[in-house]
C-alpha cells in the first residue's frame, strides 16, 4: 500500500501562491514581487505579457525601501510604511511587509486601467497576507 505524503507548504511557497492569487484576482496587476531586505527575491509572479526579472526587481526594491526609510527617519523621525509611484503607464507601490521581523518588502505594479488608490489597497492587503504566512499565522 503506498504511503501518502503531504507536501509541506513553506512560508515562501505560501507567499508565491499569494502573489499568484493576486494576479488571478486583478487583471490590472502586471507583477507582484516580494523580497528580503538584503535584496534577495522571496516570491514573484508576473503576467506572460509583462515579463519582469525577479532578482533585479528585488535588488532595486530593497534599495529603494532602504532609502525611503532613511528619508522618513530624517525628515519626520518616523517609519516608512509604503511608497507609491504614478507613471503614464501605471502605478508602482512598494510596502514593508508587517511581519514580526520586518525583513520583507512587497512591490505591486499595475497598468493604467487601475487607479493608484486601488493599487495601494491591493499592496497593503497582500503585504498583510504575506506577513501572516511569514509569521506562521496562516
């Protein structure tokens, strides 16, 4: 009799599934990428029509998040939660994942069929879902 084994869902696999689900639920999202603060990619999902390099995105995202946090501390003596960028082709939102160790960031890029507020909301909600899987609260 064969022994059934359950595939273990690691936090990183759950994170990958979370990003893939975001793209499936919202056609305006071009890609979603999570990284570690040291610039390594954690999870990445992109549309075939909009290929993106997970490793390059992670490196740039972590650098930008570090600069934003330094700027927030310098100017407001505060912690940066997220940043947004509006372009003629769409929006980019980068947020700190609110996990216990605060070692991850999330970037969501949407096309211009979505408004910036909706991209911000999607990013913050997804960051919360990622933090739950990272902290083992899934």
